[in-house]
């Protein structure tokens, strides 16, 4: 018996591929100073600092701004944070300051569903290199 082509198979494959691609988070970075050669680090070693006050006792350098975008329907805040950590790690940074995620509002989500346009999550962070604890200067 001869196998016939299923006309719906191509559409199913394209739909599946589209879902996979829209579930991804894309990241971009811009160096804040002259780019330096840094050795990439494991993404799970990149620490997220939720405020600059956590860095008061640490010596650190701001390396780059990171922007992340992802589908509002297929990504979570965790996906966004992990993508920022991965990008910082690829830049050789061991920290990220205040990743802020802009969530699409309910009205935007409803309009996206009605018109089939979807929604976007956006987040910005600063990739940093933490060198260690600040050295205390002796008082004079």
C-alpha cells in the first residue's frame, strides 16, 4: 500500500515551529564602556541583585545594558530572568542589577487575542562584574 501525503502535516509542522520560536526570549546588549575581553561564566553563577543597596559593600563594575523581549503568552518572568543571566554570563559578568520586566496589561492581552497580534514582555538589566568586598579605608 502506498503512503499518501497528508495536506495538514505541513501546517501542523509550521504551527509547532512557530510556537517554539515565539516561546523564546531574545536578548541584546550594549557595552557601557569600551568592550573588554572577558571569559564567559556559567549562567547559574550569575547572581541577580534586586536593588543597588545590595551592592553597597561590594566593589563592582557596570559592563553592559541588557534588553530582553519575549512573547507575553509563551514566556514567564523566570524565562526572562534566565535569559538575562545567560546573556550576562556570555559577556563574562557574574551579576545582574535590577532586572525589570514590563508585563503587558490586561487590555493589551485582550486586544492581542482579538487581533491575533500577541503581546511582548520586555525587561532591562545592567550586567556587572563583582570583584569582591570593598576594602575599608583606615580613618586618618
